[in-house]
């Protein structure tokens, strides 16, 4: 448990660093916010008044403290354009993106872990070569290109899956408590909505994950390769354990650490990469929100997105660390 | 200590005839023409220097060596023929119930992230093929741990391998082998990674428990003195060839194969003076040197031209005592 405590403490420290960076982004990099906020026709008096109102005349450390305290109270500032609290925008836009990343991650893990294990076990065989070739090809495809091709071919020509959006026309008014359509539809027993939402998620999730899966397979393979050469595998074989049992019960837990660490980071990277996929597939989400904020120079909204993506990155890494601790308690007990 | 009585005339438990082992890459033959028989409850030693092929031969015979295969000869275990085609798969089916294996390094042969108890109960489950209930399996595992001399086995059951010394870990590996109730135990340098006193204790424990459980034991070591004190017969491997099968009591007493003699001369014992201890001149050849004539010819004090040109005599009848010396040294 000391290990988990250390990881949580480490995450809190990382959070402070993240806060400081986003603070610098919003208060230093963006020029004088008071001039922008006061409007183009404001005189010096007006600007000074606004500066005082925004607390910009106070020492930087005090400003940072106010900034942190606001964020910890759930206040991410107000958008200059919508005049809405950014926090409520984020709460609206984040669930669809997280949902997309979750589904992409499920596909990623479901493909990477078994393929990585199998190619490590059968390294050097034709099977290994074929997988490596396919994976290298996958890693070379840009996300936006893949997304457009999938949309044009699978959805457009073959009409197997919906082209764009989050839900079909007949379900356009569906709402739920959490904002996660998959979860809400299950909670309300609306399996038709669940299937509809899932169908809308398949192509974007696949486009989003392919690049990450290519990396995932390679990382898993490398992590597991060394384990298959260890003597405990020989002993497991001598016990009469099947190859499948050896992979799942013995090798996986020991080789998982480097692989799962990468998957934890991939979760955060994927959230950052939703920008392209959400634009192409016309899905609401944090990525599209970020694009809009950037094109409108809505600096507070941009910084809020950076902060939220960073926060998700920290949380997913913390979750992975704790999962690894539960998977191989021994390795981490002394750490 | 093990019974040093001459082997009985029981039907052999393991009988290998003219077995050769080759590497998968390049099909290079590394061990050739090995014939020997191990009888039920016999304690049998295999000695050889590093690279003599002793580990390669036994691991391949057990189906545990991925990069090598049985290239020729015949193998019978417990009255069952193991065909050369698809040999490894057939042999692996015997592991976990008929044959137990103790690998060399106890520091790496236990799964570092699995509790000791789980590793033993897994062995019990795999040997039985069906679960016999968590509580009963646990009791059986704890009983075995007590039997191999692990203090506070109920506590150790929930601990991880790195909480134990090398000697304790090797005892646990041995408990895993015992858990499967095999007929033959193969221990590959089981004590090389341990200090001298622990070595002695672990070997004695393995031999004592094996006798109690009616196991035949094949003990592989580079340490001739250790084998001489522990086993009934010793097979001597050099350069991938079987040079000698000798009752351990004959070593240092009657005429034995020149290589076995040379190996024995290297061992310091109480009876020897410093002048009696001699190293073998020249460098050892690795397994798979080309396999024409006797591998030891280049270092043998008795060597004649014929040693390098005559095919090595084979133990075709799997006789219990054998010498491959064409000069008749060590031949009974």
C-alpha cells in the first residue's frame, strides 16, 4: 500500500506541474489578457480597472494561487466567446471523447496483448513476420487519412456502418445522466440506443487506435520476448502446463509492466488525437471543442482543454500503476 | 545416501539407444550415439564439462529444448516408445506427472510474481488434471513443503520466491516435482548455484525423498566428486559422445575410461597430495566437433592413431557398465 500512496503523491506533484504550465500558458504567453478582455475601444482607465478586477496587478505567485484555487473549485474560467463557464462546456464535451477513447482502447488492448504475446512466443516464425508486416503498415498510416478512407469505403460505399455523428437521426433526442451514451443507454435499458451508439463508434475508434495498436503490439512483443527465455517458463513446461497457460498465467504478469505503462500513456495521447477523428466523423467532443477554441483564439478554453487532457493523462497513468501493483505485487513492494 | 548397490535387472524405466541430438538452425549434430538405460528407483548420474552436451541431451529428451531435436535413435520410457517424429510433443506429455524436472538455477526457475503456494498447487492440479478443492490442495502443498524441509510452510505458502534463500527455493522447486508424483526425477545441476554446505543438504534431501517416493533420479552435474558420493552409476559425456558408464565405486579403484580417470585426477580429496591433483592438458572440445573417432583423443595420454580414425564403440546393448575406449581401458 505504501507503493500506491507514493504513486498518488507523485500524481499530485505532477498535477501541480501541470497547473503551473497551464497557468503560464494563460497568463504569460497570451500577452496582456486585460487589454484583450477590455475590448478594442477601451481606454487606459478601463484597462487598469479590468486588470485590477482580474487580479492581474498582483504578484505572479498570488495569481497562481488564485488560479489553482479556482480550478480546484471547478472554475476553469469563462469563455471569451460563449460567455459560458468553460467547466460546463468541458463537462458536456468530455464524455463523448472519453467514450471514443475507451472503445478505441478496448480494441487496442484486445488486439495488442494477444498478438504481442503470440508473436513473442512464436518469434521468428512466418506468423511473426506476417504480423510484423501488417503492423508496420498500420503504423505508417496517418490517422486522418485512415479515417477518411474508412468513412468513404466502409460507411459510404458498403453502407455497413453510419458515416458520421454520435447517434442516428431517430435517437437524436436521447439524453442521460452521465453524458456517456453507452452507459446511459444501458442504465435506461435502451439497447437499441446502445447498439446505435456503438455502431457510430466503431469506425472512429478503429481509425483512432490503429497507429496506437501497431505500437502496442510491438511493445508487448518486446516486453514478453525476454520472459519466454527465463527458467520459470521451463519449469512451467516441466510441470506440464500448456503453452496457453504459460502465456496467460506466467509470462503475462511478468512481462506486462513495460507494456501496460505504454498503454497508460496511450490513453492520454489518444484523447489528444481525437481532434482529427472527431472533425472527420462529425462527432461532438473535446477535440472539436479545442479546434473551435483555437480558431477563435479563445485562450482560456484552449488552456482548459490542455489542462483536462493532461489531467486524464495523469489519471490513466495512476490507474495503470495501481493495476500493475495488483498484478505483480512483488515487483513493486520494494519500489 | 543413495543405494550404491549394483543396478538390479529390473526392466529399464528409461532406455535410449543410439540417440543423437541436433540443433534446429543448421541441423548441426551436437550429441551422437548415446545409449543407456536407467532402471526404476535407480540413482543415475551424468557428468560432463560445460559444453559436453549433458544439458542439451537431457533437455531435448524431455522436450524442453526449443532449438534442438532428437535426430535419430530410439527412446523408451516406462515401456512406451517415443517416436523420433514429433518427439518433443510426445515427451512433453510425460512432463508434469511421469517425469519431474528440477532446473539449474533456483533464482530464476520460480515465477517471481506468483506466490509459492500457488506454484505448488498449480503443479498438483496439472498432475491430477482436475481440481481437488482449494482447501485439500492447499493442505497437500503445505505437507510437501514441510516434507522438503521448509520451516513454517503455512506461512511460506503465501510468500513470494524472492523472500527465500537459494537453498530454500531449490527445495520448493523439488516440492513442485514431488507434487506431481513422477516416476523419474531429472535434476540438472540442481545445486550448482548454491554454496557448498547447502549443496550437500539439498542433494541429500533430493536423494532421500526420492527413495521414499520410489523415484528414479537422473542427477546431472559437472562435479564428479559430488556424483561419486551420491549416485550408483555415472555416465560420462565429453564432446557430445558417451565415453563411459561406470559404477561410482569403481572410480579411483579399478581401471576406468581415460577421460573419467583424468576427471577424477582433477579432484582434490583427503587421500591425495597436491602432486596427485592434475589438470587435463589441452582445451575441452565442444559438443558437435565433427564426431569422427574419439572426442578425447587430442588430450588423452594413452592415445594411438586408431583413436582418431576408428568409429567410437557404441553401447548398443544398453549395458549397465560401458567404456567407449578402443584400447579397452575401463572395459569390464
